[in-house]
């Protein structure tokens, strides 16, 4: 499949352990246009890991797709961004938002907000790949949460060649909160992201954090250029079904039964390559969320996909279980 132009009106967030290849392929069955991000891949894993290709390989159908890097050594970032270009990614993104201890020890993620010159160097290094070099950041860290602090970072990355910024609309506390708490406790401040767009009208600004409906996406799009959805897209993936029609001018919305058919085809292909079917089914538990029978779908997949030798037929069976339970109105 040909590369698609990057139109970042709707994106799905990079999520470690969640947005792997199978998840991305599944989301692509639901929406053709939503921009997808890989999990964060560290420069260390790409340069010194056992099997770097494992992190880089993706299916052509996943376009448009961005590789998210974790790192802060401009030389390493440059080499990794060149790899992203060689593998055919559409964008390379730097993680300046993750607050985990492990990431801080490596001097990357959200703690980099305190080193805007270094982030700018990393951006310049990424841009040498010829790919759009983008940054995903928070609005502040710890006590460094003034608008001026964010403004300085944005100015520096812009001057280094970044034209697209993804802004998670809450700050991060680098100590005392887990990454999960850091996605829930600091309050969301959408106004700060809107203000960045006002002050940098030439930059493409993508808002992230707490978005759960396409109505909310529509509202934010009156103020910013794009919206990135994280947890909701994972837990309730069918939210993306209307994205192509509402935001990209496509005529058709795929129904869930078509998605199940495609999923079975995909799983059959992957199982034949030696992928355990559970590596795929773990990502699709939320497909029927909110419908009668959703619980039966989840239960059936969870019970059967882990059995030795199981294959794509567990998906077909789970769909039948969903249909039967739906008729008896097993509550979601
Ligand atoms: C399981 C999980 C893993 C995540 N991993 C990453 C990551 O690798 N890189 C990153 O920039 N953000 C990561 N995040 C943060 C998300 O990209 C996003 O910024 C955050 O979840 C807020 O968006 P939401 O409220 O729509 O979920 C992760 C979030 C979750 C839930």
C-alpha cells in the first residue's frame, strides 16, 4: 500500500505494551485514516538490543504511522530516525511526556522538558532523516508549570525544525506519582494547549488527554489542528468507526461484523506465521463494549485464546457467543 499523507486530525496515542503491531492492524481495520503511533521504542533497544527489527517492522496497511522514540542522545536519535525513514515510517516522534522512573533514569521522557536545548538538538537530529520530526510533550513538570516554561520549549523545538507538537494537556509529577496516576491526577488544562495554538498559529498542534467521544474531538478541532486519543481508543476501539466519515470525508462506516471477518483473516495469516492468537485477541476485548453480549465476547476470547494450539477460530466462536448472549440480553 502506498504511503498516505499525514492528516493528523485524529490520532491514536503511543501506548507501551498496547499499541503493538497487532493492535495497530486491528485499529486500521476500523479506521483507514486515523494516524497511528508505535509504542515508545528506546534508542538503546534499536541500537544495542537483540532484535531491533522486531520493534521497527510494521505492516504496510498500518500507514499513516509514526515511530515514537525514547532517548536524548542526539547522535543515537539521528541514527534511529534514519532507521525509521528506511523502514518507511511517515513520521518520527520524540517522547517528552513519559514520567516513569525507568525513563527518567535514562534521561528521557518528561524530564527532558527541563532541557529544552537538548530537546531541540534531538529534533534537529530527527529532522535529518527527512521525516516530519514531531514532539509529544506535557504542559509542565513538577513546579515548572508556568506557561512561559512551555512557551520556551515550543519556541526552541520549532526553531529546530519541529512543525507538529502533540501536547498532553496535563503536567507530570516526576516523583511521587506512578505513570498511571500521572495520567489521572494532574488536572487537564485544555486552555493551555489552545493558547499554544494561538501563539504559534503556524505550528500544527495536536491535543491529547482525556478525550472519550468524537463530539469532544469535534469541539477541540475548533481550537487545534488534531486530537490524539489514548485509553479510550484502546478500551473502546469502535469509537474510531465514525472517524473516517466525520473527519476525513469517507462515505462508509464499517460495522462490527465486517471487522470480525477481517480480524479472522488477519489472525489466520499471523497464526500461520507462528504468532500465538492470544497476542492478537488480547487487544480486541473491547470491540463490543456497551452492547448486550459484550461480556460473552470477552469471556469467550479469554477462555479460549490461551489454550495451546488455538487459532483464529476462537474469534469466530467468540462472535457466535456474543450473538447468542446478545439475544438473551447478557448485559454488557
Ligand atoms: C498503557 C499506556 C502506555 C503508554 N505508553 C506511552 C508511550 O509509550 N509513549 C507516550 O508518549 N505516551 C504513552 N502513554 C500516554 C498516552 O500516549 C497518552 O498521552 C495518555 O494516555 C493520555 O491520553 P488519554 O487520556 O487519551 O489516554 C501511555 C498510556 C497508557 C495508558
